[in-house]
C-alpha cells in the first residue's frame, strides 16, 4: 500500500520522523528504503533506484507536483514509455542494418570474384 503525506504532514514532521516512517514502510515490503546517508530511495521504477534527500522529495512531491503533471500531459505524445525505442535509436538501428547489409554484399562479391579468378586458372600455367 502506498504511503502519502500531505503538505502539512511534511512540514510538521522532522526529517528523522519522515525517514523513520518511510523506513518502517520499506520493512513492510514496500520498495522505499532509507540509505545509510539519510536519503530516501525508491526502487522498481527503472534500472536504478531514485534516491533523494527528504527536502528534495518534498520539493518534488509537494511544490512541483502540479507542474510535473502538467508537463507530462503537455508532452505525452513525445515522451517514451518503458520498453519503447526512441526515434533516434530506431534510426541508428536502421542505419547499422543498412551498413551491415552493404558490408555483407561486398564480402559476397569479393568471395565470388576470388572464386571465379581461382576457378578459371588452369593448373600448371
């Protein structure tokens, strides 16, 4: 179950209280953990955890919440979803495939030319 804090909760709690609550929740099986240096890490959103100190989490989750949501809505068409390939990645892959095909064709032509030149020579000449 996700844990949400109101702006009042975040302002009234000390950093130690906030970290204690987040750490207690992480021990219940949540993917939020407190780091050795007092940061808060959220796991499972990507390859690496997202780690910030409590004031940064407060700024992100409370102060910038509406701005982030609006940005996501405004740019939804251009933003990638997990597992999708970007246009640049697709273009690079297509270019690499075309270059590989050209290289394979050049190798095949060279082998054919080598085979015809060695096959046409008469033994002993």
